[in-house]
């Protein structure tokens, strides 16, 4: 009788746990559907106001985006021999309008071949600089020479895709003017079948024709967040580039959220203030959970701040004949990994269920939740908007890796006061290599 009761109790417990889990999943799916519906309506309102790319180009870009999205969304996480998570792109994705040679790209040599004689420019925040640095590291291995960069605000140019001779010498080394190396000419790039690679630091992609504008010469603090938004003049370089890779990341949490005097998990009163004036989620009251308030705040800054500002930048790009002739690519943002978010996090910080970065539920801190929810929203909006400006959206939004029992090798994962954790650029040591591959 005892065993029967014990068995019945376990069965009922499992049943209720499963039902609760299903209820949470159903609620999160409904929540996502509400957010998706709001974003889709915003796109419908937005599209009639924007420049439209020629029909053939538009369809070609949309086809390519579908193919790239399939590679990411159907990819899988695995654990390699060093116990670090690695992401593999899906293999079964195809589309009739996607160039077969493109789908076979697998090496730096392939990329150099396609970029022979071209000028490449990356414009964006520190995550774009990070990808620029990853590519340089890959090129160093391929070219067997160093590509030094003095930092995101002082990066001049890199003459790339030049292979050394058997003796180790570089062919036709660029001319110098005193101690300053001169930029290679178009003829030199064509002769060597090499490329010119540049990066320009820009947090918001704001543009002014005057390179001495206060936007570039004075510290600018964003009124919404009270955080500095540095920008560098990028129009001149963009007009000379053949390939332009751009990005504008999520709006950061306001500076006030880092005030811990009363709340150990940060001061998030700004979300209640936004909800009181703009409750985008209608059916959810402003005294709801912090997750709901954060999503409402993320929706608010996305549709009322991020999109209008981005629209101004896109108009400048599309109306500039020299820039518009370039191949334009948007490098998406990527999610912050829950594994890194939780690492060394004080027990006093509240953990929220992040359903935006994965189909499952991962626990993250409020700042990560706010960031990841915006990445999800951008990934929903931008593939539908950017092609109309002749810009191809390349997704890097691979689902986050979830394996609570994973114990990352702390010895190799050096997190200390001297090496603070960086969950965007190095959630674990091998993350960058897989980001570059994608």
C-alpha cells in the first residue's frame, strides 16, 4: 500500500510539473506572438514611407536572407573535445536563387578570391570592431604575417589578402611617406589581387556631411540613457568602399539601472515610467512582472527611438549615389549567452526567464534580458526593412546554448578584476572562432 501511494504521489508530481512547464511554455509563446504582431504592424506602417529597391534585387536579397536564416535557426550546439560549446550551421538549407559557389564558402582563401581588388569597410559599434579583429586574426594565419590595429578609435587601414612569396617577402609592398605607410592604390589592389580593409567606429550610425560636426568632435550623451554615444565620421570612407558591412546594436540599459543603493538587482523604475505612459502590451498591467516591464520598455525604445533614428541613417545611405552603388551588408547583433550571464553573478541579483534567445528557458540577469529581447526584435524587423534599401541582413542570432550542468574549465576561462567577463565578445574562449565561421 505504501509503495502504491508513493508511486501515485510521484506520478501526480510529475504530471503537475509537466503541466506547469507546458503552461509556462504556452504563456511565453503567446507573449512572443503578441510582440511579433506589434512588430509586424510596425513594419506594415513603416514600409510605405521608405525607398524601395528594384524588384529583382529585392527578391534576390530576400531569397539569400531566407537561406542564411535557415543556416542559423536550424543549426545545432555540440561540445567539442575541449568541452567548449560549438555551433554548427544547418546542412539541409538550400534555395534555387542562391549562388552555389556562395554556399560552399568555407575558407579565408575563398573570401579573398571574392574580394580581390575590393575596398571593404566595417561601420558599427564595438561588436563590429570585434568581428573586424576576428577576421584580421584569421588573415594573419592565412597570410603568415601580422595585422596590427591600435584600437577601435585609431584603426586606419589594412592591406589584406596578400600572400608572401616562398622566401617570405611580400610582393610590391605599399609605398611609405616617411614613417607613415601609404594606402594602396586601386591599381595596386588589382595587380596584387589584394583588398583594402577598414573599420570606422560608430555607435548609432548617425551621419553629418561636416566631419567637424559636434557629433564627431564633442562628447555626446544620449538623452534616453544618459550614456555616451561616440561616433566617427564615416561618409567619406563609405563613398570609396566596394563592400560595406554595417551594424547598430540594441539600446543599452539606462545608466540609472546600475544604481544599487536600494535594489541589489539594479534600479529598473524607468520601465514602470515607460509603461505608465506607453503600455504597448495593453493586456499586461504596469504592476506586472519585471520581465513584462522590460519587454514593454524594449518595444518602446525599438519602435519609438531605434527605428526612427535608423531610418534617418538608411535614407542617407540610399540617397547617396556613391554609397548606394556598393554591396551593402547588415551584420546582425547576437544574443548574450546565459552561461556567461550567470558566471560569477552575485546571488542577490534577480534571475529572469529569457525566452527570447532560445526556444527553451534560460535564466539571465535583467540587463541581459533587456539586451536579448531587443536582439530578438531587431531580428524580426530588420530582415523585412533593410532589403528595401538594397541591404542584405546577415543573421548571427544563433540560439543561445543551454546546458545547466555544464561546468566550464575555470582555469582556461580567466575571469578576474584584471580580466572582467565580456559576455558579448567572449562568453567562452572559443566563441570568437565560431562567430567568424558563421
